[in-house]
C-alpha cells in the first residue's frame, strides 16, 4: 500500500522515531508504547544523523513531548472534556493519555491519517476519531463540531510541531479563530520566537547547522511568532506558561549536560494559553 505523504507530513515520521528512542533510555521522560509501530529504517538513519549533527535536537524534542503530555494530563485532571491534536501526525498521545470520559479528535492530512490507520490496523490498535483536512483551508471549528465535539465544552488543543511549517500570515488568524470559537479552551503549541523566515543568523555556522537539520527533516522552517503577547492583547487568551524549549531541561532533565544554544534552539519556544474568563 502506497501513501503519498508530502514533505510536511513526512516530518511526522521523524518525530515518531525520536519518541520510540525514549524507551531505550535509562530515565525516560515519557512513555509512548505505540511509537515503535511506525519504525522505518530510512527514518531511523535520518534521526541518527540529526542526533549526530546537533546535541540539542534530541533533548529538545524529548522536553517538548513531555511538556505537551503534561499539558494534556493537567487538562484532564482539571476538567477538560475534549482533547484535540491539531496536526497530530503519528503522535499516539490521545490513545494512551485519555480515557473513556474524554472525547478526542486528531486532525491531519488525509494521507498521514491513512498511513497511521493502516499501521494501527495491522497492529490491532483502534485509532481515535479523526478529521482529515488541510486545517488552514476549512472552517475548523465548524468541522470540529461536525465531528461530534461541542464548542462549549472545556477543550484542550495540542498543536505540536506545526507552526514552523505553515505560512507566516496563517498563524495568528488560526489561533484567534480557535480562541473565539471555543468557550473554554486550553491551547499549547511550540513556535519560533524569531521569524526564521527572515533567515537572519548570528553566524555562518548557525545558518549551516539550521539548514543541515532542515535538510535532514526534509522541510523548511518558514514561520514564527515574534510577538507572542498579541495573544493577550488582541485575543481572549491568557498565557499561562511561556519559555524556550531547551530550557525545560531544568524542569525535566537536570542531570544532562547543557550544550550551548544554537540560533534555532535559542529561538525555539513554547506557549501554553487558555481562554480568559469573562472574554
Ligand atoms: C512535525 S509533524 C508533528 C506531528 C505531531 N504533532 C508530533 O509532534 O509528533 C507535523 C504534522 O502536522 C501536519 N500538518 C501540518 N500542517 C497541516 C495542515 N495545514 N493541515 C493538516 N495537517 C497539517 C503534518 O501533516 C504532520 O503530520
């Protein structure tokens, strides 16, 4: 069976391989019992090269996974009734972190979801409900409703590993649209703080490293959010946690030596936000 996954969709395979590696570590930061189902030798070789290229790539993806796992768990503990994985890729978080009491929805491109469901089917694993679309080209809240979710129910959306691949001018309208549509929303995402699309680097080495990683991933980081506070200024959102992903080492992995930051790592942030009570 062939799947015509495009460049952005292919990034999902790389991230799944990083997650599968976690089980081999003495002190894993998270467990994803399904990540190994998506194993592919060629992708594993790419990930090995990424790890060899830059000492921050792997830790950063580990911290990112743990951050969003914690975000979902805290949401459910705090009363979230629906969890949506936007650009879910091969993430299996909704399968293993949510129970019967929570509605789930994975949104991704049709080809990525078809591949995922094919692999899960062979392994006898039921996929969670999904919505196949380019989420930039549909009325996403309306589609989410059609998929059986309630815009007035407390909802957590994880939007992991997506923003950097999207058109620059699509990011804020998408966030604003979700913030307006859901009565009670928690939204978590990672993003580039500096607009890497500007391709301004502090040194030729930094530029070369960024471009080497992009080449290995097979996609280019084109978008960023230089002024994250517009979420509070222009949208009914309150930022609850904000920071740089590599710095999460202090929370999760204090024993590991901290390599120096390169430009991309120094610009790589996360944002957790929720709807402001009272609008
Ligand atoms: C780097 S992967 C991350 C996947 C997953 N969230 C994770 O962290 O493992 C990006 C995923 O977002 C999906 N994606 C990006 N832009 C999208 C769009 N406009 N519509 C639907 N899916 C999109 C891609 O198909 C891909 O599966």
